[in-house]
């Protein structure tokens, strides 16, 4: 049984850890590895390595940092296939989806390669007589990332390329369910020439998380996960004076108007709901059918669900793989059953799916539930599985009100041929990311990713320009270099420009 270790200070180590956790292949249901679970001493070692490395890395020139970023970008690009295979084997998603995840992470690295431009400050010559004012941004110190299982490559890449390019050092605590990709990335950083200690990986559970939140040498924490944990991360880290960006859960709605191309909309809704087995924070889980769109849309979605090819992520014919664990499968199937018990109409039932040759895999088939009401568990819970609820609405205004009443505000979409309706929608919904005839509106890396309401705790979104702002702080310098013979005495009043 392969043991997955920490990466601390430029080498692999089991450190002080005495506990282990199993790592499964979700398609087969079999354990394939074990991962060490950090104790506080392991977190201390990783933070100490990062703190030591910060002294020199924070002073490295922009050109030196940029060269390493470009080299790292080339190495990641050359290793998309093995990274995708690691993700597929431990998460379960199909290879094409896993490769797409790596590509979206790669885009953040490419954004970070432009760090010299992104860190340019401002300069005001002669702000007062003989006085100049200029500003620049400095790195914070040791930054930590706590990331979820659903995107073991992409979500960490939302964090550490920007943090490291800005001159910080980084401690990553990935999900213990699919940890191998993070160690693979650590070795790519080594090959790129990143100094030891700048990037560290500590595997673990709540013990590791709490140790990072409480550590006095951690300056900032980035998190992506469920809303209860995001709220906890934000509260605990803020209490110790850290910067925090904590992205929480989601209940993403797509509104479908009668004037939309329903076949087009259903195609994209099915992909957004069932891709990656619904284990995406941007997955569409509620289709809000407006007026006459309801019945025909439900019929098309039922057909689309039946056409999805479910199988092992390694099978090139598969369009959807298993969910990550047996517990996740059981929870999802339980919510499907509860929805039916509470009066919803089950149009496509994915419970009990058995894939030939993978009878012990953690599979749930694509599921469509119609006539869902907002009081039902299948609507109020973040299912995080291949389940699409169809909710009915009389008007686009009522659909907007329904979305705004939901506690989450991560992503949303509208399908329509009306520019007026789309504009009314994009201005009316209280949601951070909006798609117009685009079901998964994940911004490009040069924008920032983040939701509103219970989908984000903290004031900064992740990656993009707000990521640079989060991982740095500003200094403003007011300078004067007077001629000795022209020096004047100081004034006792508050300084003003003159």
C-alpha cells in the first residue's frame, strides 16, 4: 500500500504523523493508497520552513520570480495527462474533465506570470513643493490554502501561483480524499527551480486545519468548501488576525424562459448538472422553468439524463464517473428518496446504478426531479451530486425573487433570446457570477472568482486582480530631498500640499 507523505522544506516526509486515512478509487470502490494525517507538529514544521524561505523569496527580484513561474507553467502544461490521470483515479471524474480542470488552473499560472505588471505601483511627482508620493505592494508572509476534493488541481491553483508570484510562501492543505496531485505539483515546483520551503504540502483533517488557523506565523488563509466550514474558517482565522477569503457552498439556479432554444438549454443544463457527477461548486442544481417552458423542458431533460454514458473515469467512452466516496453516494441517494417522499416527481432516477465491471464503484446516475418546491430538502440542501431539480415559476421577476431568497449567491444563469430579459436578470439577481446562455459562468483567470451571501466569507474574491490584492498589502511613501542651503524649518500645523 503506497503511503502519501507531506512535502515540507523540499522533501517528502511522514513527520510526526501517526494516523493514516484510506484513499479510494471511486470507480472500483477499492482502497489504493493511504495518506498520512498531520499532527500540529507537522504543521509547525511546514510553517517554519515557509517562514524561513520567505526571508529570501520575498526579496527575490520580479524577473527571478517570473522566470520560475514561466518554467512552472511549461512543466504543468507538459504534465496535463499524468495530472488528469491522478485526478481521475482518486476523484472519479472522467479524463477529459480532469484535463479541463488542469487547463483552467494553468490559466491562473499564466495570469501570475504577468506579476511585474500586476504589482506596478503609482507615482505622483511634485505632490507638494519638492515632495513626491509613490506606492507599492509587498507580500504578506506565509499563506495557507485549504482546498476541497472536487478540484484537487484547479482550486489550489487559484491560490498558490498568485501568492507565490507576489513573493509569499505557501502551505497547502489539500483534501485527504484525493491528495496525490498536490504532491505531483510539489515536484513540478522543484523542477522549476522554486527554492525549498516556498511551497509545502501538509495532508490532514481538522487537526491540520485548526493548527493552520491558530498558527501565529500564518498571515493569510484561503479556503474553498462548504458554507458551515467556510464560516468556521473565517471566524477562527479572523480571530487570530489573519486575512481570510473563505468560499462556501452553492445552490446554483438556471432560469429558462419560454423564448429560449429549449434543446440548446437542456443540452447545457445536463452538462452543467451531471458533469463531474455534479461535484462542482458551479454545477447547476436547480432549473427554474418559467411559464410555458416547464413541461417541454422537463421532457427534454429526462431524455438527456438517459443519454449520459456513466462509467469509469479512465474509460474514454464515459461522460460521467462515480462520486467520490460511498458515503457521498448514500447521502445523495437519500436526498433523492426524500424529494420523492415530499411530493416531487421523479423523472429520471439514478439510485442503485451498477456499471458493468465496476459493481463496487460509488456510482449515482443522472437524476431529474420535477415539481420541486423551495421547502423540500432536495432544494434546500447542497446535494453535490448528479441531481437536477426542476422548479416552476410564472414570470422572470418571480424567478429572480426565488434566486434572491436563497441563502447562497455563487453562480446563476439565464437562457433566453431576449436581451431585455437578460439585462433585467443580470442587474436583478444578488449573485456573484452570472451566465447568459452560459450555464457555468466561471470567470477567466484575469477576472476574479467569487460569490455573494453565504457563498463567500471575507471581502476578496479569489485569483485575478482581487487575488493579487489579497496576497499583498500596500505601502505609500512620501519623500522629500531638499537642498541643504534651501532647507526650511518644520511647521507645527498638520501637513498640507503647497
